[in-house]
């Protein structure tokens, strides 16, 4: 059922470790709809926001489930109407109804409303149901306590999932059966690449890397476009130059499989334009700033996790205090 499967076995230092059970499995899934693990299942979506809508669109486009087998809940009537009209799915304002009707239940709610919603759902989840959470910062232990349910999958998707080009890292609890895991692979494969990990900590870490990663890329993209305009390019031409450069660079890295440092060295001639540009980037501490950004995102993820675990609303981010 799966194509392009890559298994990467590494320890925390990046060294290859044989015979380890801590596997990170990367798949770009291509499912035959007639053989899909989701075939004949119903899908309940709790809180049909942007990312949850991407899941609905993905599974319907791949014909993994029928539109009549999807029910989505949302508090706003206009949003429910829009989803029903666009996809032909069932919609409801009742979260518990969506949970009852779904064999696979996706939690797409905001962290701020999670405690109340989990309480709503507690009596609606039979033990054989699979619950997939895309709630930022919500650990499986917090979900287990709030739902009184064991078969759980925690996922960190990212924005490109909206066009089927995302990367989705996920962890399944021991109570999730192999059939549950196959259902999760099928659903998440509809959003792009999916990576299963055996350590939930990697999902939290990925929030700061792949989950927040598009933010870093878009900021770099914006800065390069603005710099090109400053040089004198029309904005539309600057936009196309930067996007095609980024796309080509990523494709080149994928094709060659070389380390980024090797690729950078390939285009850096002694005393040339790249060398001059890199000198300014290093002088501006680009690496350190990016590392600080990743750590800030990770700390925020852990702060959300702590608040949700304690049953509190997530606290606002405190201002940075530089020593």
C-alpha cells in the first residue's frame, strides 16, 4: 500500500544504530482507494478549522472515505454551511455527535477550548475508536486523562498540508492497534509525507522545526523579495525569481543528497559574490538567530503542554528579557 518508504534509524547524535526499535519512518503514501484502511469507516472531525479542513479535502480527493461518511463539527453556523456546501459532508454544532458517528475521530480544536471539549466527548468514544489529535502542545497523556480513552495518535502537521505537500510527524499510544496505525498512515498520507516516531518527544520537537518551519521559510522569502525590489526589480519579477530559486535549490538538494554545507561550498567561489554575501550573513549571526527561533518555538510548545496538562488555559507569551 505504501510507496517511497524510507526507514531512518539514528540515535540522538545522528549516528546510525543497528537493531534499534526507535525507528523514524518516512512515507510518501500512495493508496489505492479500494484497499485503503479507511474504506468503510466513518470520519468525525471535531473543530473543522483550516488544518482539519485540509484533512477532509485530502481524504475526499483520494477517495479514502465517501463524503457521506464524514461528519464535522464547528460552533459557527456560517462555517458549517460553507463546509457542507463545498464538500457535501454532514455538519453539526454538536461535538459529541461528530465523535459518536466517527470510527476515526480527528481533534482539530484550539488549545484554549480543549479542556471543555474533551469533557464533552468523554462519553462518546467507544474503546475501538481511534482518536487523532492535531492540537498543538496536547500530549497523549493529557488527552488520555481528558477523554478517558487509550487509542490515540498525536500529530504535528504543517501548513503545506493544505495542498497535499505537508510533512506530518506522529506518535501512537500502545493502545493503538496496527489497524489503527494503518488508518492513521492513510489519513496523514493524504496530506503529504508522514513520519511515525516511537518517542512522543519528537512530536514536540517537530513543532519547532517542521510545524513552525514554514514561518521561517516565508520570512526568508519575503526578505529576499524585498531586497530584490530594493535593487530595482519589479516586485512581480522579484517574487518569481525568489520562489523559483528556492524551489530549484530544494530540488537540487533532494536530487544530489549532498550535505547543505557541500552544496553551499559548490556555489561559493573564492572572493566571489556568494563569499561576500555569506560573510554578511555570518556577521549578522544568521545561524544563531535561527537556532534561537527554533528554541523559542520549542519552549512555547512545552509551555502549552504544561498548561494543558494542568487544565489551565495557555498563558500569553512573556516578553523576552535579554541579559
